[in-house]
C-alpha cells in the first residue's frame, strides 16, 4: 500500500483520521466535508486533499544525511553528531505544530490560511525545498482529486436517487448516506 492509497482512503472517508492524544481528530466526519466540497472547483478540491494530508500525511518522515557536525539538546543534555550522521526528520510534527497552525491545529479546515504554503509534506515546506521535492507530488494530488471528483459525483447521484425512495417507504433517509 502506498501513500497515495492511504491519502485517497482518508479523503473518501474509508479510513479515519488518526487519534492524537487529547484531541478529537479521529471523530472528524470526513464524509460530511467531502459531501459539501465543490467538486467542480479544482482549488477547493486541492485544498481539501492538502488538509487531509496535513492531518494524516501519507509520508510522515524523511531522512537527511548531515553534511556538518551537528550539536543538539536531547532530554536536557547536549549531544554532538559527526558529519555523515543519518537523521530522521518527522514532517508530521510540522503539520501538527500549534505555533504554525494555531489553536485549530487539530480541526479539519481545508480553507485554513497558508495551508499550501506551510504544508510540510512532499519533502518540502510549501514549494520551498533544498533542490529535491517529491517527484510524485503533482501526480498524487491529481490522482486523488480525480478520484474525489468522479466518485463524489457518483455518490451524490446515488444518494439523490435514494432519498425519494426512502421517503416513500417511510425509511429514515440516513440509509442513503
């Protein structure tokens, strides 16, 4: 299974957002956001996908080999690593940083200000990178956008056909969701 597969599953409400300690993210009703999404607005669809990926990144870490000696504080102690040390960079932490995203960090908001420019995924921060970004970024976004649009329209059509039948049978319309 790939990151694109995970991203598509979450975006289409087939996989819940993760549970972050002390937050209510896993109870987000993604299908309600998908149903309200203007599927004919490419920008709105892209931002919806970016917000899904911000809260549940398909790739949550990247690696980097330090080119210089690196000194950091870990658990209150100074530790020095030589040049050539392999580092794991947890991108997911930048996507969940309240200092960047504010008090609504763990709320689903595809109209979030600076979403695309501050998004830490695809081996970049927005469009800023150090010469290498994810080669599949645009392909992934295009694939998931197409899936959301086609399957979203099908889902809405089927629901529209279902509601009158449910009403005439005296069945709760929730069955159509």
